[in-house]
């Protein structure tokens, strides 16, 4: 409990110093964010599709193996 108070207190101080909006709902939002992180990580690791900087990509192991087997261009 003390560690959580320290972490969230430090986050509140940094947010205040940066001029970010803080309200009485901020601690609840931080707790909800931290509670959802394991689910977000599991979803990210189990998915096969990725959107990176607006580009949709399909993660296919065969594509990576094919790209690794091709000779690298000489510069």
C-alpha cells in the first residue's frame, strides 16, 4: 500500500509539474489503467495483426524466415 501511494503520488507530482490536468478522478483512472495492463499485454502477445504508425501488418512467421534467408545487399 505504501509503494502504491509513493508511485501514484510521484505520478501526481510529475503531472502537476508538467501542467497536465489533474482532478479528483485521476487516481481512479490510474488504478483502472494499471488494472487493464495485464489484459492489454496478453492481447498484444496473442494477436497476429499489428497496426504500426498507421500501417496494418500481419505477423506471419514464414515471411520473417523468408526475409532472413535472402542474402543481404552489399553496400
